[in-house]
C-alpha cells in the first residue's frame, strides 16, 4: 500500500534526523533543509532501513522557496503530516545579539514554520485529515538568560500553534507542540557547552514519545508535550 506523506524540516541533523528515521517506518518522507550532504546522509540511513524518502534542499525562511518545495512533492493527496522542526539557536546577551541574529532566529524558527504551514494548510483542510507538529523548546515555556531571540521565537511558536489548533479542530487537523529540554545535537556546537553535552537527552529519547503522540487515536489530539531529562534542566 502507498504510504502517507510526511514533510519534515530540519531533517539533516539532530532531532530531525532521528525523527526522520522513526517516521519513515510509517510515512514516505520529504526531508527538507539547506545542507545537501547532511540530507543525503539522513536519506542513506533511511535507505538502509529499506524505507523511502526524498530530499529537498531549501531554506524555509525564504518566501520564494515555498513554491519550489511544494512543486517537488508528488501525490499531494497523500500529504498527512508536517513536522516544523528546523530551528537555530543564538545564545547571547542582548548587547551582543545583532539585528542579523534576531532576524535569522525569528525568520527560521517562527516565519519558516508559518510559511511551511501555509504551504500545506489548504491541502489538509480540504481532506479533513492532517497533523502538524511544532518542535518548540522548554524555552517556549520559561525564560532563560542570554537567549532573548531564541526564547521569543519559541514562545511565539507556542502561541501560533495553540491558535492554529483551535482554528483547525473543525477540519480534523491536529496540532501538537513539543517542548524539549536540552538534547545533545549540533545546535550546541561552538557554544561552550562541551562539558554538559554528555548529560543531555539523546535525540532518540524524544522520537518515541513524539511518534506515539502522532499516532494518537483519530478522535484525540496530544496537544502539548514537555520532555525534560529526569534530573531537570541544567
Ligand atoms: N537540541 C536541543 O537542546 C533542543 C531543545 C529544544 C528544542 N530544540 C529544537 O529542536 C529543533 C531541532 O534542533 P536540533 O537540536 O536537532 O539542532 P540541529 O541539529 O542544529 O538541527 C537544526 C536543523 O534545522 C535545519 N535548519 C536550520 N535553518 C534552516 C533553514 N533556514 N531552512 C531549512 N532548514 C534549516 C538544519 O539544517 P541545515 O543546516 O542543513 O539547513 C538542521 O537540520 C530546533 O527547532 C531546536 O530549536 C532543540
């Protein structure tokens, strides 16, 4: 049987790569990010599991890439899931945060999620069937110092997703927001976090829970999930 289609942003590394491997058991996945080499590595791992996917090299923060992404998706009637996972982290004091840092963070984390959602929303609504997952952060629930742009983007995602959830209930489109604590991924590269990384959650720690939420019975939606390491935040 032909698999339903999932679209996953930020699939080239970290949480996205782990999610891609898990989701590919159930979905044909379109893997989206900017780095072709890393996307191909994710694809290779999916191929090794005898599952199927296609890469789309794209920057989700740019309006004009949306048409390019959508036009590369075949069998659009089978689109069922969008995971808005792509994100960047700028962890600096407000004095050191440049306008470019601010714009890049908000444009990737928030605007990119909005654009990807716009891209598929009429498709899902018309079918009265669909799921959209947002990967926010515990930084979308509580503030952290030296993280204004990141925290602002993740709080905003929470609000965007919550509002979207209310709007889409009558269309049977479910919206789930995930708030992970620190996970050992490339997002922490070059951020002076080396001694803490071993104690962070692993990407696979999250994916099982997210997969379970996506597979909730048709009449229920897992609205929000917070996943922290048992020991709590650092
Ligand atoms: N790791 C954590 O501690 C943690 C905790 C809570 C939430 N999160 C969230 O989890 C998500 C995944 O992060 P991660 O930890 O897995 O970090 P990561 O390994 O750095 O992954 C980020 C992903 O986003 C993609 N990306 C960044 N900018 C993009 C753009 N403009 N267009 C398309 N793709 C873009 C990157 O791919 P390319 O570079 O190839 O474009 C990469 O695949 C993020 O939203 C992050 O905020 C992470």
